[in-house]
């Protein structure tokens, strides 16, 4: 090694550490001894590092690693010295030294022995792999010959060869290995050549005029491994070393199966020998074989000939008999989940689903070619497994198969319909509602494997959807028989529910019961069946035969009769079952029987008869009755929307009926508003009524709302925060809690509040009801829902609301601002500083979080309910009022956007919204800040392009500043909290706050990503909820992305937030911002959006702050899984601004070479420790070369990873290979996906809060110093 050799920027000096084996051993022992003091360990590390960096390192490494008399620790150290040279110093070696290094490494492989420790053999294999990735097929061509020579020896050498082959396959084709990526096609081709035979792939690498063949002999490694496995499987006993080598051989096949061509798989007979291990008794061998098959069939798509060659042989009746026998052996009960048999069941299910998915890509083979029935019957058998995790892949495959016309009409499929319908019908229960300690096998299986409740919910939801889809498609395919079967079965099951209700006892009523869950499942079966019927009608609407017309008419009559009988004769006592029944009948009326007004009238009567007169019932039952009434009115509204023209013909009778109902059940103010809004909806959508009459009638409904907002006493009460707090009773809370000494009470849920507390609660509830917020929100939402922009109805609604909008907005914004301020305890009237801690407790919401909170969610709800009359219940009612105010105000603000120019053209409104609703949000907790963000998308999405400059500029500016400030502060607090942990700190609180912060961060960055999404307009234009969407399909209009990137006032705040968000320690959020930044950076390489000094300033910010952030994150272990994306961002910034670029010709300018726009990216990279001009120049040349042939992201990021590999001594290119996440099966990863709901609070139900990976706790203080000097 030359004297000029450097490592990590340190030039090797003249004073070399002395080479002494005993010193090396002592240093290694010191380092590995946990009792060693840090200073001593540091000195020992420096000594060993000095040897590794010395000019004699090659000699040391070869001598130590090849000396079998050395202790294993010393021998391994010698190997690590060679590894360092191969990875970092090989370019400094002379030709003689290079040959010495290669010969040393090859000799180490040839000389391995059975008695060598495994970690020594693996380290030698690693050297072979690293050498091959760098020089094989470049100037080293004999690798395959060396491997074949070793293969022909004993088992330990076979194990060694397989380790090399498997890891080469993984590095070249699977992992994002920077060295392999840089080598590119030659390395790929070389590996393909040695794995396949000469008849499958001739191969050869052409260098100059010479073609070098990489394969030794005619056979490839697939054939050699198959031959070995064929011999091994004949052994009388497979155990010990032989078993280990077989497992490694199967693992190598598994890796190769991801990429090797089908003819090579077939000709080598590798598939056949792999399947042979499915009949072994050893579960390890079976699982290794199935993993190989999953790798082969897990390819995204197989061509039809490939399906015939690879799939058909494994679903032949004989093959299915073998697989079925293996599956039957693997089936276990819920008490035996820990056994390897259960794992095999899951893997077999996944394999069968892959077979099915590949098969249904093409027309089914005729019965003479392949008898499908055994395979399809086996799929149904697997679907019947008690574990839904085993069942779900094949249920999903059945759905896909039934969706394909040529498959669902196949006789073999028809033969399976009965059992399949039975399975799907039995699995529609909402299993997540069962208590965690239930002995139901289905629940035990899922609970054991899916720890987090929200993920369980997601899994159950997906399973239920799939079962519904199976029923729907079966009823579509075999309409009459299937519908009759479902109706008959549901009749029998509902009879059981009614029989069980004979013992219904209000005093023992519970919100969750098996009767309710079963009834819900039975109605879900009806829903699915009628969806199938509706689908059938839709498919035959345009063209149908006389027989199909008769069948459709007959089925409509029969299903209507059945539904009428069910409504008239089944009177359930449980309010929740009544609610579920209403859902089904409205769904049927609005879909399958939507043209039948007579049936709609029967449904109307049924809903009205479902209301229950509330007495002095048990509170749980009373709550259920209240929920029933609320749901029933919402379904009345949904029904009236579909049949408004019919309902308006008996409007007066309907109004009278509603009035009678209000009197009969003593309806609350809330319910009265809901019923009136239904009448409003009927009038609004009744096209047969004269325009003027409709408008006059609708004005009658809105008149009381307008009067309430105009009321002088109401306006006076909202004159200031103090008067508002007095009006709503907040000024009484502090003194009352002080009188009770609440600050000294540790457990508020253990102390009841007194009559004074009851009085305050009642006064606050009364004051809350006097605010016209809810009525405004309901009528505004209903009147503007799904309007057509520019339609006559849209004009009418705008005319109705426009007179009251300015005044209403003034007080809605005041209310928003006041309630934001109430999140700051110091703003409360009558609350001195020493009482602020008590108010902070009042404001803190209660949540149940899976994996964090004690007990089940049901127990949490019970505790909350039991605390209603305690101080905690009092506090809950107080914060509930604040939350209620804000939710109503937010809803009104974003719904007003549907009015279009009537709203968006109001002068000074944007500044008022920014000031009152956004700038005032600083006191909000992360969770409530997240709720505030929810109102923004619709408010912004509805804004017409012509109003954006006026309306959106101040609002988006404020939003970006507030998001950046809030998130930066909260993440800094969270990081400090984790670094300064105290034993007495409540870990549950920390985990809860961490979870909330992650979800809030994700919501914020998603908002930004949505605005900048290039296809945003196309996505929004398909949403029916967007009223002002006509402009979205107008190509002449400026897109939101163009507006934001050309608006300098917004752009500055946008870039700051994106830069900061890149470093927020939440994987989902940082990834979202990485993708946004990738798309953003190239936009400022030209003057498309901004120009001149403004463009230069943007590029400088990105080239300094964003680039530094990306480099810092690249070296942060937390972001190891995403380091390739940070590397890609660094490459993008450097290429876009810091390197010359070819600019193609346009209509106005000829093609030309553009010089670098700024030297800043290169300057920042040069400032890193250990970076040299030569390294940076080499990397920039490689980047330009890659950019010239088109953007190949893998190679671009590989260049950056290689360049920055030694920064701060962290091998960033290897971090991503260490997968520290818990490994789940592909089944779970696929089917439990949904937005994380880790918080199901009684007080904030429905607010989704996700969780992310925890902080790894690494001390990265030094990383920031990389940019100093």
C-alpha cells in the first residue's frame, strides 16, 4: 500500500503500530469485555484501527487470517483487515499487491475446514463475495471454476459455495447494493450465466475483441444444486451438517427463483426437486421448500406459457393430493399456534393463492387438459381454516376468480359455490368487537399474531370485505339460487335472534353482545346478496334477453316481498339491531330496488316505527336509543335524497308525522334539527316543485338560523374572550376546581363532584345549546352536498346563504379564535398561575391505545362511563364543549367553500381566516392541531384558480408557518424527553404523545404532498364531494402545484417546512417528504416558476439547508431503511444545480450546454470530513455519465452512497441491510394495512393517530459538526 493511502481523510503517518499477536488478542479481549472502561476500550480500538490503516495491513491481514494456530478472535480480526482493504483501499494497491490479496482470499476459501468456526467461514465467504462484486467479469474470470472445484469436495465446502452463490444473488438482484448497482449489466449477466446451463443461456462478456465465458462447464448451478438435493433426499437420515447444507441449497434456489428465467427452471428440474422436500417429515425442510416456491410464484406476472410450464404441474390432481395431505397434517388448533405446523399452513395458503392468481390471469384450461376441481375444492378447504390469517389469501383469490367471467362460469367453479357461500356467510362477524379474553378460536388466532388493536381492526375489516365480495359475486353469477339460499338462511338465523330476545332485559343491557354481532353479520349477508342483485341488474340494463327480463322482474318481486315481510314482522327489541335493520332496508331501497317508490314508502314507514319512546331506562340502553334515533334520521335523509320527487307529493303529511314523532318521543333539540333537515332536503331536491316555491320554502327553514346569528345579546356575548367565557360558563370552572382542592387530588376519577358541579355542567350545556352552530352546520352541509357547479340549484343555495354569510363568518371566526385560546390555561378567566396546572389536566383528553393502555378498549369505555359523575367526568364535559365548538366551526368554514365565488370573493376574508383560525392555533396540542388541519383540504380544494392569489396566499402562508413551528417544537420536545428519561416518568404517556405526534406530522406532510401532487387536479375532479370541480378539468387553468411554486411568498415557507420534515423521526412522514422533494428539486433548474434573484435564492437554500439535512439523515441510523432515497435526493440536487447540463432545444432557444448554476452543492460535500477534490470530481463525473444516458435512480444513489460511505466513520451503505424490524408474514403485511387507529378515545372517537418506529437512541450530536469549517 502506498504512502499516499488515506482512510477516512487521515493520511497514514511514518509511525506504524507494531505487529504483535499477543497485543492484538489483548486489545480484542479488552474491547469485548463489558467491564472495560471507556478510555481503555478507546485506546484498544485505536491500536487495532491503526494496524488496519497501516502500510503493512495487507501482510498483517493475510498472515493473521491464514494462521490456523491463532485464536479465532485474532483470525477474525485478520479477515476484517482484508475486508477493509477490499472495500476501501484496494485502489491504492499495486498490481503485485492486488494479486497477492486475491490469491490470499482464494487460498483462505480453499483451506477452510470443518473445524473452523462458522463466523470465520462466513467472513471468508464475505471476502469472496466482495471481491467478486468488484472484479468478476472485469479482469477476474475464473470464479466459477474455483467454486466448482470447491463444490466437488466435502459438505463444508459445499456450504461455503452456497453461501457465496446465495449472497451474490441477493446483492445483485434483490438488495440495493451500491457496488453491484455500479457494475450493472455485466455482473448481472455473469451470475445468470453460471446459474443456467449453456443450452438456456450462452452468456459471455465481451471485452474488446475477446468474449469471456463465466460458466465453467455446460451445467449451471441450478442443475448442480438439483443433483446434490436429489442425492441428499435419498439419505436414510437428514440431520446435522447434511441438513444445514440442504437448507442452504434451498435458500440459494429461493433467491435464484426470484429472477432466473422459466426455461432454466424447467430444464434444470430444480422445481421438481424442491417439491420433493414437501413430503419430508422435517418441518424445517418443508418450510424451506415452500419458501423457494413462494419466491418463484411470487413474481408479479407470469406469461401464459410460463403458467402452463410452472403452475399447471403443481395443480394437477396428483400434486393437489400431495399438497392437501401436507396441509391436513399442518392444521392445528388455536392452542398449538407456536408449532411449525401452523407456519406451514400459512405458507401453503399463500402458495395456493399465488397459483390461483396466476391461473385466473388467463382463460381456464379445458377439462381434458387439466381437471381444476381438486384444486378449487382445496382452495375452499383452506378458506375454511379456523385462522382467518390462513384463510384470507385464498378467500381473496376466490374473489379475483369470481370477478373473471370465463372463470365464474366454469363448471369446476360452480361445483364449489355451495361450500364457498357457506364459508363466506359464516365469517361476516365483526370479530374485533368481541372481548380480548374470548375463547373464540378465530379471535385467539388473530390476537396472538396481530398485537395492535388497530391492525387487528384493519385485518378483520379486510376479511369481512372479501367475504362480502364472495357473496356478492356468487349472487351475481347464480342469481336466483344464491339469493334464495341467502334469504332462507337469514330467515332461520333471524328467527334465532328473535327467540333469544324473549329474555331481553333493559337493566342488563350491554353495548356489545353476541346477539347483536350475529344479527349484524346476518344483515351484512343480505347487503352483499343484494349488491350482487344490483350488479346483475346493472349488467343487464342495456341489453338483456326476454328470459333475463323475466328473471329480473321475478327476483325484484320476490326480494321485495321478502324485505317487506322482514320489516313488518320482525320487531327487534335491541336498539342497535333495529339500527342495523334500518341500514339494510335503506341500502336495498337505494340500490337494488331504487325505482320502486312503493317500497321506499314502506321503508319510510318502517324507519318512523323504529323510534323508541325513551323512559327512565338504564343509561346504557338510553344511549343506544339515542344512537338509534340519530342514525334513523340520517337514513331518513339518505332515503329522501333518492326519492325526493315522490316524498314531496305527501310533504304535509310527512311534516305532520315528524311533528307527532317529536311529541311522542320528547325529541331533543338535536333530533328536531335533524328531522327538519330531512324536510329541507326533500324540498331542495324535489325537481317537480316550482323554483320560486322551493326557494321560499327553504328560506323558512333558514330564517331562524339567520335570526340567531343576528341576535344582539348573542353578538354582545361574543364581544371578547372574557364575555364568551362568561357566556359559556368557562369562568366558573377554575374557581370551582380550586374550591375542591383538585390540584392536590391525584385520581380525579375516584372523587365525585357535588351539586355545584352539576349546576355548572347544566348551565354550560344550556349555554352550549344556545349557540346556532350545529343547526348552521347541518343545514349548510345538507344544502351544499354534491351540488353541480353553475347549476340552477347551486345558484339557489348561494342566494339563500349569501345574505347571512358575512355576519355569520365574523362570529364563527371569533368562536374559533376564542376556543383556540382556551387551550392555553393562562387565558382562562379566574385562573391564577398556580391553578394553570389544574386547567392543563382538564384539557388533557383520555384515550385508549392498543399496546399502551392497561386493559381492553371495552374496559376503558367502562371506566370512562363509570367516571361520569366524578371530577374526571366533569373535566371531560368541559373539554368536550371546547372540542364541540371547534368541530362545528371548522365544519362550517370548510363547507362554505362549496358556495364558490359567493364565499371566495369576500374581501379581507382570507386574512381573517388566517388570523382567527390558523395563527391562533399555537396553543393547540398536536392532536387538536391535527383536527384543525382536517378542515383545510376542502377549504383549499374548492377554491377556484381565479381566487387563489387573493384567497389562498395568506391562508397557506399561515398554515405552513404554523405547521413548521408546531412540528419543529414538538419533535424537539419529544427528542429531549427521550434523552432525559426519568424512572418515575409515565412510559404510557410518552408512548401516547409520540403516537399522536407521528399522526399529526403525517397529516401535515400529506397535506403538502397533496398540494404539490402533479396529478392532483385529475384526482380531485373524480370526487363527487367537490362542488366547484369543473375548473379542475380545464387545461387552461393554472394547477395548484404551479400556483404554489410560482408564489414566492408561499414558496419560501414551503421549502423550509419540507426541509425540516425530512428530518422528523417518523418513517412515513419523512418518506412522503422525500418523494415530494425529489419531484421539486429539478423544477428550479430553469426559470419555469421563478427567475432571476428569486430562483437563485431558492437554489441556494436547497443546495445548503436541504442538502445538509439529507446528508445528516443519510448518516442517522434511524433512517437506515430510507438512506437510498436521501442519497437520491443528494444526487438530484447536485445534478440539477451543481453540475453542467445539456438543455434540449425549444421553440425559442437552440440546444446548448448549461454551466453549473451554483457551486454550493459541491462546496457542501467538500466540507465533509475526509472528502477530497479527487473523490468529489470522480463522483461528479460518474453522475454526469449516468445523467447523460437517462435518469437511472439506482445508479445515481449508488454513486452518492459510495462517495459518502466513510463520512464520520459510518458505513451508510450497509445500514440499510440491517433489518431491525420485526418480521411478519407477507399475509399480515398485506391484509392488515389501513390507516393506523391507535387511539380510540371516548372523547375523540374517530380521530386516527398512527404509530411509527421508535427512536433508536443513537447519539448523533457529532453529525451536525460535519458542516463546520
